[in-house]
C-alpha cells in the first residue's frame, strides 16, 4: 500500500495538467467556466439554511403567481355558479309546482299564477340591475370582447356588476324567460379575475402583478371558467373562450385557462354530493347519449351537410332579426311613444308575452311550453323515435310533451315547427331586454329542435333505414345533436362547439357529422352576417374593430390612401409657442401629434404626446420668466433619465415607501442648477409607481397614452410673484421657437406605406392593438388612418363590400394650420399693445386620459 501512494499522486497531477491544458486552449487561457469561477466561489459561501430559504421563496412565488391564482379563479367562479344553479332550479321547480296546485282549483287561477311568476321575477331582475349596476344587463361577452382588445369600459368589471349579474340572472332564468346563462357566466368569470388581479396588485414584491399582460391572461382564464360552469366542459370551455373573446391568443397562457376550468369542473363534480337529484340538473349539465358506434351511414353525410347549410342560413337570419329589432327599438317613433324609453315597460311586456305563449293549457300545449330548456334538451337528444311504432318508439312520458298531452291529438311535426318558430323569435327579442341574458343555450335548443325535426322526417321517409331492412336505423337524436352544434356554431362563429358537444354527450361517435355540419353552417353564416357578439357590438356602437368576413375581394382592392385623412395636423420643430398653443386649441381631442421637419418636405420625425406639449408650453412660457428664483431649467432629457433611474427602484420599494412617495410626488423640482440636477436625481422622486409599469417606458409612448401619468409633477409650479412678471413677457415668449428635446419624441411611431391594402391594415391594427398609424411616402407624411376610418370602411361590408368613405369626418386640416401660421406672421409684424386676454383658450375639455391639465391665464 505504501508503494501505491506516489502512483496515485502522479496520476492526480497528470489529470490536473490535462485539465489545465484544456483550459489554456480557450482565448486568453480562460474558459467560460473559468470566468464563472468567482461566482461559484461566492455561491459556496451561502449556507444550507440560506439556500433552502431562497428556494422556498421561489417555490412559494411560483405557486402563488401561477397556480394559486388560476385555481382560486376557477373555484370561486364555480362556487358562485353552483349557488346560482341551485337557486334557478328551485325557482323553476316552484313555478311548475304552484301551477299544478292552482290548476286543481281553477284554470284561470293557474293562468294568473303562470304569467305572474314570469312577470314578477323578470320585473325584479330588471329593477335590481337598474339600481345596482346597469352594466349587468345583456350577455357580457361583447363587453368582455371589447375590454380584452384594449378599450376600457367603466364599471363593467366591478363588484356591484357581479352582484347585479348574479341576482338578475337568477331571477330572470328562474322566472322562465327563454335566455341562457353562458354569457353572464363569462362576464362573472371576467369580473372575478379582475377582482383577484386588484387584490394581488397590493403584493407587488415583483413586477409580475404589475404586468398589464397578466390582467389579460386572467380575463381569458375567467372567460374559460364561465363556459366551463355552463356545461361542465373544461376543454371546450377554454377553446370557446379563446374563439369568442380573442383575435390573437398567446399559447403560453393556454395552461392557465385549462387549470382554472379544471378546478371549476372539480367543484361542480363535488357539488353533486351536497344537492338532491332534483336540484342537480343544471349543476351536472350532462346529457349522456347512447348512440351505437356506427350511428350513421356514409349515405347520411349529405343530409348532415344540408342540415349544416340550413343551420347557417337560419343562424344568419337570427342575427339579422335581432339587429333589426334592436334598431327598431332605438329609432321607431311609435315604439318610443308606447314605451317612452322606460327600461321596465318593454321588459315586463315581453315577460307577459312569454307567459301567455308558454301557458301549458293554452298555446304551450302544442310545443311543450311547460318544459325548461334542460328538460327539452334531454327529450331532443333521446335515442328513441317519436313517429315510429316499433321497439324504438319513445315512452309515453316523453311523447305526451310533444303530442298535446294525454289526448295525443297534436302531430309531433306541428309541435317541433311551432317550437322552432316561436323560440326563434322570442329568443331574438328576449336577449335584448334589460335583464342579464345569454344566447348560447337558447341557440343550442333551437338548433336541436331543427335537427330533431329533420331526424324525424328522415325516419318517416326511411322507416327501415337508408339501406333497407336489416340495415342500421336512423337515429333522430343524432340529428338533434348535429343541428344544435351547427346552429350554435353559426350564430357564434365558433368551432369549439364540437368539443363541447362531445363533453356534453359523453360520446365521440357523432364527431364526424358534427364537424361536417358545423363547418358548413359556420362558413355560410360568416359569409352573410357577423357573429351575434359582433352584431351586438355594432348595435351598441362600442369602440371595437370587427373581424373581416371571408372571401371579400374588396378588402384587397381598397388601399390605405382611399381611407386615410390627408389633411393632418402636425408639429414642426421650428414652430413658435404661439403656433403650438393654437394647435392645441384646434385639436383638443387628439392625444398625440406627428412631428415633421418643415411645412414643405414634411419628413416624419416621430410623434409627441399632447400632454407633453401642454406642459412644455407651461414650462417655457412660465418658468423661464422666473428670474428671481435663479433656477436652471431641467431639460426633458434629464427628466426622462431620472425616470429611468427611479423606475428600477420602484419595483423593489416597500409598500410603506410607496405610500410616502405618493404623498410627496407633487413637490416641486429642487431649486438647484442644471449641473446638480443629475447628481441629486436619486433624492428626487419625480414619478410614482403608477407611472412605470413593468419597468419599461412603454407607458410614455404617445401611441399608448395611459390613464394615470401625472406629468405635472415633473415640472416646477411657479409662485404668484413669478406669475405677475409673466404677464409682461408672455407675448414675447410666445413668439419664440419651441425647444422640443429629442428624447421626448417617439421616434418610431407605427407607419404604413402607400399601397397597403385594407386587409393588411386591418391585420396590423388587430394584431398590434393600434389606435392610429401614420401613412408615409418615402418618409414624407401624407396622411393618418385610425380605427374610425377602418370601421367606416367596413360598415356595410356584408352588403356592399369594403367601401372607402367619400369624405373623411375629421376636420383637422393642415391647410387650417397654414392659415393660422399666416395670422401669426401678421401678429408678429403688428404686435398688439396689450397681451391678448385669451387665457381660457387652453382650458379645454377634460381629456379622456390622465389628469386634467389647465394652463393659468397668465401663461398665454
């Protein structure tokens, strides 16, 4: 053993020499590992306890940020939905129970009870929504769609709206109105997601919770949870939420929606242990079908294709009728004379109409007016037939619903046709009254009725099946499933309904007919009409850029030069403060202005925010007159450099320091020279944590003006003595050229070139979320195009195609600017003896962003 020690040490020394020679092969004799050696040395000083603590913090942050919030969103929304479903089921059961008891006494008493139940609960629903939150009325998906595309809508995602939505929907559906719950549930999920985001915003230990993209991720997950709570279909819910609310979706956020939807499905499954079988109907929302594996033949595929085509036509007709009803209610003088724009009158009237039509001993006897949507769907999806007399005939308990009761004197075809027509019209009207209402479930039922009608017709035409005796029979329930998917997909312009159908029925065997019919119906309806949600957006005139319909040649032939506003208000770097003041007066509603070189060449240099111009006007006209203060002017470059330095500290500051800094953010700039401004920048808090989002300067971009940048805190507030001196020099100072620092300019505003098609412009606006873009020709500014121009061009795209507007609506012309320039030259040649008393000129209407800025009268 003694003789082996030198040998081992020799081998060890040889290996170290080899390692050293390998390290010497890298440039400079060091490798990346060698460069990292000091870091490894530093990490080796970390104790095991410190390492465990750091890793535990990372795990906790990961679980809270990603998993806990998504799971909590699904659980909370599902619990709210379970409570609502139980309450709705109880109210609907009470409606029928009290009707049966009253019918034993008198038919008239039963009629009064049936109608009064619907009218009273609907009236309470409308009144509650009107008092608590008007934003709870309607579906909610159009509003969420608009919000997710970057447009803020006041009070649509608040706690009051959540309460009003829950109570209003419970009363309206419990009363018996033919409405759905998926739209309100989506809205509820979005509200819960927003409230969770607001709660966690206080936990800004990292930039995660202050990220704007995180709010959109939570909204998308909330929408998926809403659909999952409607049908207990987590997979189809996520897909449907993406299709119905997003144009472009980040796949990296996919799993959050699935996690939230899965948690909601778990809650729904657990809820079955705590409610009775009678009350669990709307909780399970599961309609198990029992179609055989070979439930259709190849010969039936053209029939399914025809069913899809008819569903597409009827879906487009439904959207058209709904839009015309809404327009009629808003414009017809006779309607206004009768109902006088009262929020309650037409709602109560429609509830009374629904009660009269669905009265089981009246007209309702002919189309199963007694049944709820859930019970009707179970009848439609049943695997038996209604017209055959063989072993496949449905039991009498089902047939009595559709043959006029125990007498059986009503044909099932009469019942189905009457059911289809009446609910086709009633749903189109009821989803527009002043109660929370969804359109998905009613569309599902209408489509299932149409499919069942075609299925029973096929049974009459081919009683032995399409292949004769011995061949597979025809299953009318399969046609009901296909019709429901095709019609719903056509009305909503979605394809994920096929996945929802599979989860709803628990079978994959009808997937091929469902896909064939739904693709056909979707294509037909997309060609003829927008989706029901975009139609509602158009009726309510929300600021939203609609989707382009397929196969429109005009979207490729219409060019951007036909849409753009050619007379553009712009800023030049050599203009005077007086001219800039008049520009701000001329265009009070514009949030940013393009900057060009001069009036002749108009080479686009960038864009600048209006708020910066307003404060620049105050800065140079007011503060430069403060001779007594002996202060050096801090340039915008130094200001924004300070913002950059302070922004990195904002995300690491404690909440107590944030609150202290927010109280002192209105302090003036320290009275130091310009040379001391940069050195003292660390002691000066020019901005609060609301100014910078995600440690970036994107919030200062003129194209994305946020709502809360207090730029007035950046500039010095003059004293009263300085204001008195300003009166004498205001006219002279207004005639100086502006001093627009380079760093205050957004040097890369989004630009389009001449010849860009409407299709390309629409795609870019939708993908990037733009509000406007400048049009240039070899760098020269030739126009600007905004959302308004695009919406005007697409106003009648389904009828006439894309048509360029004859005249732009905007009256902001560069010619007016040039005329004003001539006026300014005249004033320079003949200056007035006294300063003009026009201080109120910049006291404009309150801007729709940020803080209202008012320049004192002496400044101008």
